[in-house]
């Protein structure tokens, strides 16, 4: 009985000490943002797809790197890669009509494909923001963006947020 008690204490002690050892977990940077527009979803979708396609053309801008994967009236998927090819992100937009006539709710998301620090300095936010400004949708009347540091890691550090005071499209990709 005493041996069984000692063996149990040893096993419990080993399990307790193993659980204290940190296990490396792969991290991915991500950003989710909700956009509200007083425009029909068909118009939003058309402008986003057009911008992604124009940002895919060689020489269209210095730091574009977008590629349209698929597009339907309510779902858009694209990929983005850095000029050096070391970073890649999946970009998705899910559009849904709102109860407000001719309104559209867009759930936008950018997720890094490689394992990296979750705190990406706002890279994933700026990828979404470049499409928002490049399409001119940021400047539409009644546009509203909803996001925060919990939904979009690195949001508060994103350098493209500092450029918001300008009146024209301001593209920025790390």
C-alpha cells in the first residue's frame, strides 16, 4: 500500500512538472474587421474585385501582390504576398445585405499563412486597409469600420492608420 501511494505521488508530481513547461505553439497574425456601407453589396463586391484585380497587375503599384482566388456576389477570396515572397496572407470578404435599404455589411479578414508573431505590426490590417482605400470605399458616405486590438492584432500599431488624414488613396504594405 505504501509503495502504491509513493508511486502515485511520483506520477502526480511528474505530470504537474510537465504541465509547467511551456509548449511552443505556432502563431499566425490575423485581422478581422467589420465594414458597414450605405451602398448595395453588388457595388461593394464589384469595387473590391476590381481593386484586387488591378493590384495583381505587374507594375500597378510598388507593393501590391494581390491575387484573386474566387469571387461570388457575397464572397471574395484573395491571396496577398510580400514583394520578397517571404510573407503570404489569405484575404476573405463576406458580404451580407443589411436591413437598411441598399446597405451592406462586409466581414473582412486577413490571416498570415506562415508561422509568425501574432503581433505583426499591423500588417494584416494594412492589407485590408489598402483594398478599402484603393477601391475608394473608405471615402463613401456613411462608411463605418468596426475593429479593435482583440479582433485585429497589431491594429493600434498599424502604420497605415497614421495616414488616414489624407484625402486620397493611401496604399501601404509592409
